[in-house]
């Protein structure tokens, strides 16, 4: 197949591209930074430099490439700005979908998140509503996700991957990442808030396998949703960092998510079923 990957130079894209190439697909990887073009080509894909906020440019590139599938991995996380990330999810996705529709693309696979659900007492399944009534600043993130997912469903065959918190190489949870730095500086408190994690290798593999998955929305998380009082001390210990302070309480939306649907419907298997073993390998 001809596959167009938007956001090909991101932490998932860099793992995904070789998988697609090795499977025999004709892959085009898009990045907005010229310096990333060579890295994309070294992974075996054709590189294109484009700005997702430029609709005309997106239409021209997608029409020229005529992909069978578009894989949407666009984010704006490097500056840690939720507003900029929401913007690319809204405006960038809108342009990507419009361009794909004009080129008669039949399938799109898109990155979403699994911590956008409305508050609840248990880890969320996919039928739980998004937290569209959340107050600021959380509403900025939710608005971006809601717009992204709504736009993606305009493509006849879509797969929305609601990723858990990413860890592994080049993520914030890498040993040299921002979160690791906060833990070493004793800046994070362990609470009862529940997180669902996913190793970047499993996240990229899900995007690869989704080429054959049926239309739908899937939580791409590991098997063990975990309270901060459980996972953060383990993470700190592996880093040889100070033990975090513990604090009771959590936000209602800090509930985690379950991967039951993607396992039952798609037969998905994880290389890292739990953050407990995944952290050890990722941080050693």
C-alpha cells in the first residue's frame, strides 16, 4: 500500500516508519522541519516538508502522493504547550482530513489520548463520553481531542488510537526526559490519580497493525492502570531518585483506561503488558 505518515519525525513516527517499510509498503513521511527530512529518508521512507496549518500545501501533497492510507501522528509537544497541541489537533487535523477527502483516501489512522474521558470511579472503556464539560485548563486539551476525533470520522474507514501516557525512548519519561528530571528534583507528588501507560514500541506497533483493524476507536494502553502512589515510587526507585511525597486524593478524570476492546476485537498483544517491567527496560 501507499501510506502517508503525518508527523513522521515524532517519537512514534520514528519507530513506525521502519515497520511500514519492512512490510513492503510505499511510505511517505511528512515533517515540518527540514532537518528531519534526511532522518526520515534514512529510515527508508520518502520525506516531504510541509506545514499542517497550510491547507493548500496539504491538499497538493496528499493529491500528489495519492496514498491508500493516511496515518495521523501530528503533535506539538516539544514546547509543552497544551494550547499549541490543541491547535494542531483542531486545525492541523482539519486540513489533513480535507486534503485526504479531496484525494479520495479511504482510510485514516489517528493518534488520540486515553485520559480525555469524563470523571468516573473506574478505568474507562471507549463508550464513556469525552470530558467535554471540563473546566480550564483541561478543556483546552479536550476541545482539541474532540475536534480531532470528529474530523477523522469523516473518512470512510477510520481507526482512532487513544494512547495512554507514553514512556520509553525520547519521551518525557525517558531517563533524560522532563518527567525524570522532575522526579530527580523531588518536584512530583504521588497521588491516588490513576494513569494508564503505553510503551512507545507498543504504541507504534498498534498504528502499524491498525492498517488491518476494523473501523473504530480503541484504547491503546497497557494491562495495569495504576495510581500515582503505586507507579511513581517504582519509577523513582529505578531512577535512583528521591522517594516522592505521597498525597491522598485525585481528580475525577484521573481514572485510567482499559484495553479490553482492542484485545477482543483486534487480537492486539503487547510487548510491554505492564509499566512495571516496561519502566525497568526503558530506564536501564
